[in-house]
C-alpha cells in the first residue's frame, strides 16, 4: 500500500495550494480518505475527510477555506487550500481508512509553510 502526497510548498498568507494524494495497493473507491496535519509541538489533527460516497467533513478552522475531493478513476484525493494562514503551516498527511476491515494507512507527509 502506498499513499504519495504532493503539492506542498511555501506560500504567502492569503495564497492557495492544492495537495494531491495518489493511492496504490488498495481498493481506493471503498476507502474513506482524509487529510490530517501536524505542526511542530502539536498533535496530529484532522483537517478534512471524504467518505466513499462523497460525504465531507471539515475541521472548524478550515471550513469555508479548504475543499476535499476525490477522483476514484485516478485513485487520488485532493485538498484545495485557499486563503491560507500562517497557522495552517504544518506537515499534511493523507489517510486511507476502511473501518470494517481495520485498514488505516498513512502517507509520508508533505510540508506546507505559510509565510505571514
């Protein structure tokens, strides 16, 4: 199983980035996919999740600014991040989850740095 994130980088406050996570080795379409982040000294926290059926849920801190989406044909989940703030600076991790069989996979992370 591989989850490979891309799209991170350095951006000014107010800017945008789009993260991608390409999955292999899993039946992508039946997994819930999520984005989490971890800033230095903080615990990993949920940013956004999208179910196999396309239902989405967001952390309050990113609602209205971030959008999660998935393309099952490409086995890829995206995180469009707009109006970025300095406090969005973190390593962003992709997650694939299928509770009923105990699948819980993580990518290696991609750094997002927002300069104020």
